């Protein structure tokens, strides 16, 4: 999978159709109407891991899950004793 990185001030302006689509989506799901009551609020981010999964070179082995993801889970399991 390829990644594209850019800064917000480097993005091209939205086309008229894109602006219309964004306005339409905003009417469908205004933020005040989202029910988040079933999602626990996270207030403690000190143990969060950001950008820790590195891209893997293509492998000849058949695998559905990237080996770096499996390694991260194994590492997290050792750190926490299996308690995520």
C-alpha cells in the first residue's frame, strides 16, 4: 500500500462538487446527533503507541496479516501479560 503525505496548506482547493458533497454529508451526520454512549472515553494516552507499524517488504509466503502487526501484538502481550 502506498502512502501519501501532505500538509493541509498544500492541498488543492475542493471542487464545487466536493464542497457540495461535504455539505450534504454534514447534514446527514451532524456531530451533535452521534451516539457515542457505547464507546468508553479514553482520557489516559500516556501508553499510546503512534506510528509503530513499519511497512514490510513483499514476501513470498502467503499471509493475511502483515508480520510487523503480529510482532507488535506479541510485544504488547509480553509487556502487559495479555491484558490490553
